[in-house]
C-alpha cells in the first residue's frame, strides 16, 4: 500500500498562528517488507568497529589450546575461554592459525602482532606503525555522514590513555577513557536528538563553518607558493579541514528520526582501579553508551580498547598483574596449561561478551544493532608466555547488514593476519581490494564468511 509519508516527512501544523513541524520516528512503514532496508531501497547503515585486548588467549607449550574450537566451519563448539561469547555465538566467526609475518624484522613484544593486523606491515620499532591503521580507511568510506567520523574509546583504566588508531603511523588518536567522558562527547554539547521536534541550527557552528570555508578558499594560492614537501603537509592539513567542514555541515542539518535512539542517563564515575572486574564493568557501561551513539547516528565507526598489549589488569586481591602472570606462571604438568593465565583470559573474554551483548540488545529494523555492525576483535599475541605472533586470536562479530556469514570457525595455520583485516574492511563496505606489504600483502579475503 502506498503512502504519502516517507522517512524524511515532517508533520506540519499551526499553533497560535505559527507554523510548527515534527519529525517522524523510524516506523515499519518506512522499511521494506522484510525490515532489512528502507522502503526506498536505501540500506540500514552498516557500522564498523575494532575491539582490542592484550595478551591473547591460552595456548600450551605442546601445541594445545584453551580457545580454538575443534570443529571447523559452521556449528563450532564453545571452548573454555570462549564461554562468554555463547549468547552471540551464531553472530561471531572465530579465526585461528593466522599469524603476523615479520619479514626479517624482530618480533617487537606486545606490538608486532596488532601493528601487523592494523597496518598490514610488520613494524620496525615499538610505538609506531609503518602506515595508517585500516580503521581509518573504513572511516573514510562510512564516517562522512555522521557527527563523529570515528570514536576512540579506552576502557582499560591504565596509567595513560591507549589507542592504536593512526593515520600517520606515529601519532595515535586520543580516546575517551571514562564512561562520563564518552557520555559527554556523545550526548553533551552539540548533540541533536534525532527524535525531537524542537531543533534549531547552532549559530556558533555556522560561524565556525564559514571561517573554515574561508581558509579553504585560499588553499590554491598558498599551495602554489610553497615547495613540494610543504605541499604534502598542506594537503594533509586541508584534508583535515575538509573533514571538519563536513562534520560541521552535518550538525547544521536536522537529523533523520531514529526509532532505536534513546538518550541514556549520565553514568557515574567508576573506581580508578584496573582490576578485571572494574575494567569489565567499565566496558559494559561504555558499550551501552556506544550502542546508543550508533543507534542515534552520532558515528558509524569506532575503536575500542579493553586492555593494552602489556595489560595492567589483575584479579582483585592478587598482587600480580595479568602481564606478569603470563610470564611467571609455570605450566601445570597435569593440566598442560597455565591455570591462572587461562582464568584471566576467560575473565577478559567476559568483557568482549558483555560488549557484544550490549550492542546486540538494541533492536533495529527486523534484527538488532549487532546485525548491522561488523566488529573486528583481536589481540597482540598468541601464546603470551613466549610473545608468540602465531595463532593470534581474531574474531568478526555482527551481521554487517547481511554480508557476514557468521557463526563459523576458520582455521588457517600460517596464513597472514592481513587476510582477516582485508575481509573486515570489505564486509564493512570499504572499497579495498588489497591490503598489507611484503609477505603480508594480500588480495585474498576469507571468502567462506562473505555472503
């Protein structure tokens, strides 16, 4: 049945001689018969995120594992350290056997693994990548129509903020590090409620946009007057200015209604302790805020750090941190693995499970927000006791709007981690045909998980 209303329609009327208008929320009327897209054919947007935790999962000296399922393909079983993913198992693909390939460069402990996953190149020094992290390429493809092109979040309660997102390889993003920080960024000054009928453009933003435009208008004359190296620097600068202009322009437009958007109440400040229970509680609260930020179309791309590569987290009452335990704890002769390390790995995975469950708990269209997300979760190492960069745990979670054939275990011993990175980018919708360099250069995504 046809209707004269669509998702951009406004209800108009008169009050006291003044014209008023009111937006319409995301109704089933505006979706196709299956609830998988808007009725006009426009898809429900795909969101993309990375999720990082330090110290991998538990392998054993004899080649055993506490996390790799025995079943390959669909219907994999839940292993001891993946118990926290059971509720969303059918929406998570597990990738085992993949490795970082250093091409003769040293294995930089707690750095080479995730640097290779994110940049596609084995790093030559700790603290920097050899190129941009791949999330920036996804942000360029997906993030141009939202208030924030990308959000960076650190739940680790570490001594200094942690982010592994970079465009230059040397300067990393500045993350929000508390739930209150994230709340204020998402729902504080500048937030526009997409379901409000009381919206006015912000004159401060109009002024800032006009100033930036004036600077951009003079770009050509300045570019013509400087040398090649300065031209490169200026091009990077003006690119960032154009990005800022785009973000400001978005804030001057009345947002489209979002049925799933419910503004949360401000969170309380958390205890400043890096015990794993506190970090996991922090993760859950920040995931809930992030989920609403995604549902309210504040961003479509995010990077989330649960714990850093040299994780400082610990079990409350224990004098040793997780990182130290992985190296100091002997392998139990009867069990064949490090029991305390494995316990901590399971607790850290509870953080990932809580994160995914919060995203999955938001209804959107005929499914959930997680169904319209693609989240690439990974660590820095395989067997942390020896700083292995073999068998680095990697997961893809979410339906990616129907493009991800989730619920599979892909086992590919010796294959480059960049194949998973490339798969993630393509599933998210980024126009990338090749990724990585040297032995990690690949144009082969993991086709088994691509619909």
